[in-house]
């Protein structure tokens, strides 16, 4: 994925995508969302996911991803704002 000059803050020629592309089904209707969390560590990323799960129904992530040479970790979860959370 190549970005234009103004959007690539690191001035790299390309940006490597760590996660798989978002599937159209994940955002097919109003109220569905994909949330990607960038955090310093796993505990922080999962704490954010838990906070989201306390407010909305989510399909949680089991693992974070880490790109060698890049700081922190990433986590992707899927929200359904139309349903209450499973508490």
C-alpha cells in the first residue's frame, strides 16, 4: 500500500500491512465496526478490548500482533453496536 507524501509520517516509500484486510461483511450494515488498537503491550491492548466489551457486543481477538522493528502491538476486534454486551 503506497501512501501520498502528506500521509506517510515516517517518510517511507510504502507501508506494510500487518493485519489482513477488513472483510466487507464486517462493516456491511450500520452499527457494525472494526476497531484496531495500537498499544505499548498486550496487557494494555486487552484492557482496551475489555473496556469495549463492557459497552458493546464484540467478537474479541485472542492474540495481538507485533511487527518486528516496530514499537508496540496491535489488536483487532469487531463491534456490533446494535446488540448489548454479553455480561
